[in-house]
C-alpha cells in the first residue's frame, strides 16, 4: 500500500517555523495500530490521517495522533489539514481563493475558513469547541514551581494564578512573571508527576504578558511529556482553552477581543496564533483560532 503524505509548518508564514505536522491522505484502510506506528515514525507532535467523511456536507474525517496516543481534537492539526485540503482542491491558476473545509473529528464537526492568496501562505481560522467546565485553581505554587525549575516568586503575575480546565484535552495554565523566568523553565520529572500527571493533566501551558514581538499579547510555552511531546512549538487547542483563563482573570468587556499569542521562540520555531474572543453579557460566548500554514515537503509511505 502506498500512501501520499505532506509535511506542513503551522502557525507560521515561513517554512521551518511554527509547528510541523504530518498529514497522511487516503488512510481509510489503516487500522488504529498502524496509524499509531506511523505517527511514532514521523515523531512529530501530531500526525493526521485523512479518511472519507461519514456525514454529508463534510470534506473529510480525520484522526489525530501524537507519537504515543490518539487525540480527540487538536488545533494545529485541524488548521494545517484544512489548509492542505483547500490547497489540493483549489482551482489551478486561481491566485485568490477562499474555501470552507468541514472536518469530522471525535469532538464533532469543525468548520475551517481558509483564505488563499497567490504568492503568500494560506490563512485558516476555525471556531473552537466550547468548554463548559469552569476554570479551577491549582493551589500548590511551590510544587508547580519546582516542577518547571523555578522558584515560587516566579509563578504568577497581577491577579493571575495557576489554573486547570478540564476540557478536551485537560490543560493546566501557569502564569510566569516575565520572559527571563520563562527562558529558565526546565521540566523536573520528580516533581512533575505530583503537580500534573496525578491530576490527569495532559499539557501544561506557561504564559506571560511580556513578549518578544510588539504585536503579541502573550508569550507562551507548552509541555506535554506524558503523551510524547516534550515541548510544543504552537498549541491551538491550549490557546482555545486559554481564552477562558484570560476572561476569568481579565474580565473583558462585551465585544470582540483579539489576543495574539507567540510561542515556540525558545525552540527556535517562532509561531503566531491568532486568538479572537467574543464576550456577551460578561461571558465568553465564542473563541476563534487562526493562523498561517505552509507546505514544506511531501512523499509516499510504503506500507
């Protein structure tokens, strides 16, 4: 069996930045074990397998795997796959083209708007799945600090404290005082399990208001060693959940708010995530995640 695959860099306008993604096309004949083996072979934070849709009105069904497990939803695989499918089905020679890509995922239907302009990277944006669980406080700052190689004084800023959201997947959100502390972060396995793994937390999202780029609102890092992702250059699903953290602490007024997020700088893979939040009657009613994606390689898997 020969299967075509593409490699994209997501949440970047330039190759070799952002978060790399493998997308395997025509994967209907693969079983779960084979998909996991292929994802482990690519060894990227996520690999997507594109299958025939089962519901009318959808472009494709997708399954998402890290090197060690399947995920029900993830942001950069959703965005990157939608951009790829839009480009592959685009009319040849059409320099300006917009498309809606509807993807079946385990969490439900995700619709991605893709904007393609000749000579430029494609931009995609989707409505993130809603989160119904409340933001919970994590109450062990000393343990959290030890797990990331910092001191307690470097955890937190303004009124922001470490929190947890039991979404899909489960993320912890840890505010860091400044960029200097963010650069010092190192995972301490002996403390990590007690602080996060034992609570069922899949990923830990560190953030600060100090940024490298003037256009960014937050600087972030994300670690998920328990699922085979030591550090992620750009994490759309975490950014979607992070919107609820921002609203919880910053109490944004009614209206639409843009909070650009930069990530991946410490890894040498700068990423830009467009986070848009819609607030009504003091509550977060909608979250959109957007960004650019570029194709960097393609090939054939011989199974």
